[in-house]
């Protein structure tokens, strides 16, 4: 007999194709083996919905160990594990399972609008319980008796997923599981709620931008009797909505509430006393991001979604009280959230398929059919940045690390420039003279701005802020302008490319994206959004030396806030990405106003980032699709 871990290694090495039945029975205690096998047969899952992928002697015993049972029961000779993909349109965002495992609630997002639906697992009956609207759902929780669904919703004009990273605050509602009128319970809710074991109380995270802190709150199940349990000041706050959709989880014995805490790229899980608010860390591990948490029914640990330091968003088990970490899933896909039923025999999560993105080169105004695909890579595309001689610097992943690469504009002579061993070396910008590349790196721990020679040698650290990102070189090559975030506040800075003291250009408490320097070097443009007022994406243009804004104007509601704006080659307009019905194109807007101009004419896929060539005759763009579906993993015991 061999271990489950060895079976995984053997199957990977041989590249076998299986139909779901394993040959000789082998003992294993790793759910990782089963889930990895599932991912290797994604196509079969999509066709049949349910696949029996593992039959093992002692399987139930192994799963009991992994899920933290203190007393493992004798296992049957063979154990089948069922995997069901509940959605297939690729637009799911979050999901939750009822305590009895009979229902799954989930949110679909299409064309900027979201709907809340409930599916009966046994019959696949599916109904919409909250109508489609321009809203963002940030948490789904079933009541302990399974009769009601509690959901938190952001309601802003032209709501986009960028609100998850903003100061926008949510409202808690209650709706019958099988549909009916929604009842508003609480405002100022910034995470999913979780219930006490007796179902009489609930807890959630509330952010207070005015005080600059987050609080762990308690309330009665009907929304009355609010009480502040504990509070944290920046930078290491209680995690709430955000990119990973974090939030608290109440332990089965009612004594502690687990919650993610930290800042961007440095997060962990703590256990907070439900009596006095005192807390202690669970383990010593640090994560890029911590998502939703779910306690195991015997209180021996937590199942959670988290992104590790290699940028892999997987499902993990964190033991209690020791904090020992064990991986549950281990594949090329990523996951958002996790929800367990009452006996931990089933869980649901949203799986994002490991798609391949492509780097394209196209002439502005040309038909999309003339675009050339030059580079393909797994995961999210990053860069690109043109060199003066017409090559393109971009980011690719290898050995779970992101490093800088370069290729000709026709895709030939692809070459790795850096081979750093730290996880992230991203967002490159080539200097105008072609001598240097500035980029973001966590080589020294925090994400700061670094510089290398054009061949990737001689790394030099230029900044040392809490989070420094999105560097861009000034046209004269003397300065690097970048965005910085400290204690939850955003600002634009510049630093000499040869090293020296940074100079602050702006102060802005609202969320903002990367700066872009005009071709004459006199202006800096960036986008921000005051989400609390429900404002659209706003372009702000400031003098290169700092000071009051020279110009501000709004972009259409379909503008993609997450993609930086770029000055057009004539210096009169700013180019941005506009996404409609999940199809992106590059548009431009004159500073003096007028109707936006379409620069590209793609009929499919999304644009994740882009850059102009030095002569202004071509665009390089990362394009692809993001597919997210709800996955039910059952019969884990």
C-alpha cells in the first residue's frame, strides 16, 4: 500500500487519463488526493455533473481524520465521493450551503447585475429569491434552522465589483429560503454574518472609515441589540468584504469567534473570545489573503479559503487551538469562499477555472481580426510595457513565482529576464531610454518599487512604503511615479529612478488606481472613486509637481476601474477599458470633453491591462475570460 500523497505524485508524473475509478485500493487520509483527482477530470464533471472518482479501503477513516473528527468510525470497504458542478454559465460569485445540505444559495453576476438564487441539491430545482439588480452581494448565510437566508448587499449607483475594495457599506436582509419578501435587519454591515450555536445571536464586521478602524459586532438574530465586541485600528484590521470576501465564524461551543485580520498581502486568522473580545492568533502563518471561514462541527478546526504566498487561492484546514495548516485542494484552479453543512459531510465553494490569457498586439482602429496573439500564459496577465526598440516586457509564472520576461512584438525570442525566488515581481514599466525596468516586488517583504537593468540584472530597491505599486517612468527618465497605500489611505508619489527620497504628490482617502504621466511630463492622471457616494469612476489630472487637480471628469459606468488609464499618443486624451456584457474594448476620452472614441473593436473576452507602443502605432493587451462556477463536494466523511 502507498499513501494518498504518493498516488497524487504518481498520477501527475504519468499524465494518466482516468474515468473516475481507482484501481487497487489504497489507504489515505488526504482530501487533497480526491479533490486533485477531481480537477484532473474537469471535462467529465461538466458532462455528467457527478463523478465517482475515488474508491479506497479506509477512505472514510482518512476523511474523518482530515475533517478533524476526534473519533474515527470504521470505514466501509469502498467510499464514493460525489462532485457536482451546480452552475455552468461561468458567472457565479459567492455561494453557501444550508445546515442540512439540501439547499445551496448562490449569486450570479451578468452584465453588471446580480441575482440571488437557491437550488435544491437533490432535484436540481432552482429559483430566484432576490431579483436581478445593480447591486453587489457580499455575504450569504443560512439560518441555523435552514428556513431563512441572510444576505448582505451593497446598493450603489452603477455598482461594480470594485466596491468590494471600497468604503461602501452593506445592508443585512433576511428572506425565506423558498422565496418571499425580503426584510431589512441592519445597516453598516461589511461582511457575511455568522450565527451563535443557539441561533439567537449573530456577528459581523463593521468598518468605520471616519474612525479609521474595524469592529467585530454582535447583534440579535432580528438585528436588534447591537454590541461592539472588539475593534482594531489600521493597518491590521478585521477583514471584511474585500477581494476575498472574508468575515467571522462562530465556534460550535459558542466560546470564540474566528476572523481574518491583517493588511494587504499580510493576513492571518485570530480567535476572539465571545465573552470579552480578547484574541489570540491561530498559528503563525501569514497569507496573501484570507477568505470565508467555516468551523468543523466538533470545534477541532476551521476550513477556509486563503491565498498563500505563492498566489494560490485554495481550500485549507486550520486546526484549533494549535493552528496547524493542512491543504485541502491542490490544483491549478482558484477558489472563492467555503461553506460547510452542519455535519461537514458537504461543502460548497466557487471555483475559478485555471484559464489561459493571451497577449495580443493590434493597431488602434483596426478590425479585431487583424490582432496578433503573441504570448499565452496561465493565470492573470501582467504588464505589458514596450521597450524603445519595439519589444514587450511582461510577467509570466514559473515554479509558482512571477518574474519578468521579454519578447519581440511578433512573439518570437521569448526570454526570461529575472529568476528571483520571491513570489511576486510584477507590473513592469520600461524607462524611456531602454536602460531600466521598474517593477513591484516583495523581495524584501513588503511590496515596493524596484529597478533592474534591461537584461534583468542589478536589482535595486527604490521605495520602502507599506504598499507601493503601479510604477511608471516619467518621459525624461528621471522619475518613477507610483501609487502607495498606508493605513488604508491612498496617495501618488514619485522617486528618482537613480534612488533618493520619495516625494508625495497627492493625498486621497478614496480608492485609486495607477498613475499615468503625460508625454510632455507636465501632468499625472489617475482614476478614483468615492464609493460611499455612489459616484462613477472619476479621472483626476494633477500637475507633475503636485498640487490641486488640473482637471477632473467622470467616465461611463461601464469603465473598468481596475485597469489603469493611459495617455493617448497625441497627449490630448486618456484611454481606458470599457466592459459591456463581459466584452472589453479600449476607449479614449478627450480632456476637454466630448463623446468617447472606440479604439478597439473586439467581439469577445475581457481586457485586463494594456500599453501603447512608443511610436503610438500599436497596442499590447492581455485578454481572456474568467469562468466561475459553484461546486458542491459531498460525501466527505
